C-alpha cells in the first residue's frame, strides 16, 4: 500500500523482489516477518509504557478483563485499565480506558488467569496498591467466592472492589424476560425464524425492493439470539416499524414462481405474524425495552460511574414498580395500541379459539379452578408475568453489597454535592462501608467532604457553564494542593 504512494517504498520492494527472483539473499530485509513482529512489539511496549506512566502519576486505576474463544480454540483474553488522565492539549482530566495486554491461554480457571494477569501487571510496572477496582463478567471463574479471579486478586489487594458489569447483568434480565412466558418465547422465536428466512440474498432483495417501492428507508431484520446488547429490542422495533412491508414481502414470496420451500415457509410465517397474540407480545416487549434499553445503553458509557449506575437502576426499578401498581391501566393501554395497530394493517383483533385446559382436582376438593382464555389469559400469563419477572430479576441481581457501595459513592457526585440542604447530604454513618473498604477514617472523610462542599459550591456559582467547569476547576485545585503538600481542601476556602 505504501509503495503505491511513495516512490522510495516502491523502489525498495522492487529491489527485494529482484533479489528474490535471482535467488540472492538480502542483507537486511526491513519487511521480513521477524522485523515486522519486532516493530509491532516495540510499538506495543512504547504505548504500554505511556499508559503506565499516566497511571503512575495518579496512583489509582481499575482493571477490566474479558475473554472469548478464538479460531484456534484457545481462550483469547484482553486486559484493560481505566484511569484518569490529563488531556495533552487542554490539560483537563478525563476518564480513559486503554488496552494494556492481549494474551491466549489453554486453561480458563480463575487461578491460571489470575497468575497471568498479575504477572503482566508486575512486568509492566503496575503496583497492585494502585488498583482500586476490578470489573469482569459473571462467569464462575471470575466471581467465584473461593477461587474466582476477583477473590484471588482481592486477597492481594483489598482495595480492588469487584464490580460485575451492570450492563451485562441488565442484559441477563432481558434474557430472563424472553423465556418467562410461552407467548413471549413464541414471539421471539418467530422473529428469529423471520431473520433466518430473510437471510437468503434473493429473499432479502425482495424485502429491500418492497421497502423502496413504499418510499421507506431500507432496514434489515435483526437477529434475536445473539449476545449483543439490546439485540432483541432492535428485532422487535424493526418488525413493528416495517410490519406492513414485511407482510407484503411474505405475500410476494408465497407466489408460485418461487420454489416450494420458500412458498411454504413464507405462507406459514405470514399466518403466524398476523396473530393478534404476537402483536400484543411485541407491544409488551417494546414497553419493557423502552425502560430497560436507555438504562442499558447508559451503563455502557465510558463516563458512567457507580453513582450514576445506582441512580439509573433505582429509576429503572421505580418505573417497573409504577407499571405494576397500575397494571390494569397499563394493560388496557397496551391492548388498545395492539388492536389499533392490527386494524391499520387489516388484521382481525379476535383471539383464536383456545381449548380450555382442565385442572385436576384432588380428592374431596369441591372448588373448580377457572382456566382463563383469550384477553384475560394474555393479561395474567403474559403481561403481568413479564413485569413480575423483570422486578424479581432486578431485585435478585442488584441487591448485593455492591449496590450499597454504589449508593454511598453517589454522595460524591456533582448532583449530590450541589443539593440544596448541605446538612441532609449525608452523615458519617452513611459512608462507613466505603471508608472501611479503602481503609479511611470515617470522621476525617466526612469533614473533608463538608469542607470540599463549600469550595465546590463557590466554584459552581462563579463559573459560566455550571457544575461541569466547576468540577474540573476543583480537580485542578486539588491536584495543585497535592503538589505543595496541602492535602486538606479547607486550605482553599
């Protein structure tokens, strides 16, 4: 590629090729595989040294680790660090995540991965005392209580708080919703079948042409069964937005000019897609995803800290509690939207006839349990069950000690620091857990926090752009104070 734009590179390549054709050995081949690998390793070392020097100036960092199986059937692992660095141009502090190391292993036990990570950190010059947090997924080799990687690293560095990726946890909530009801499983299974059916280039071409004829922007169906965040939400939204065009595409593919397999599948998929129960389930899922989706995307942001995460999860739980408290009203709204949607596309809103299921009565039992059908069954077995499952999953997956830590960290966010009543901000008892975690005196931290609060509010009231600039100004002032051995923020009042 360089030879196409640089005459010297082209001449060098020509010289190498000529020597190769003549059977001669070149004394120094700068583009040999060995030299290329050497250059890449040198570049990697320079970048790693720059990252470690930035961390050394702050002496605080968090490690992030994840792995997946590559084509060689080995576990490809990545180690990242998250820290605060100063912008080279403006000098302003900013949160940064950098890739520090990549390696492969044949074994994925917690002890093997821990030894590898600790060896890499030691080789690169990262002191374990600088690590104040660690973030992994929820696999057993990561979060195991006795031999998990998080536990073993915390034994060597008690300040390294383990945070199970909250976006990953929230995605598990979505996965639980997808299997909690028969109707939901049927709907998502239908969307997956539609994606697979439209994967053929001829069928997909028909779908794209139908969208073009309707004057619509071309969209592709999304897959449901993937590990990508919000994949099921994208699948539901795409089908609802292109529902009419999708029905027309299936009608076109049902014509006799196509092969028998295509005609059979298109006819069956169209019939199932026109079921009012499928339409209702898609609207139920959209209501759930529109609450969970924004929280999931925000939790994946690089600037989201534990305080913001606690607020996002609290708001998410509150919305579902409100939804459950007004279940009858919300169900009527979802059902009305579904019926109107079906009417627009010429689909009858009548429920297919269902054979009533009989429940076996025990001996001497006189009561007869009534089996619900139609609209009432959808309300109880699908709508309410989905909401209850989401609330139960949120409660079970976000009720551990990390949530308490997140709540305590939220007291140090700009929103809390700028609250109206300083006396109601927090007491020393409210931050005992976080102080114990990092070996700090509770009373000293609380006094320091109150002193800093005064400075922060003064800076915020005198900056033109509000709390964002006030935060940067205070950080700069604290950094200056550390350089001249002034460790108390009261010296700036």
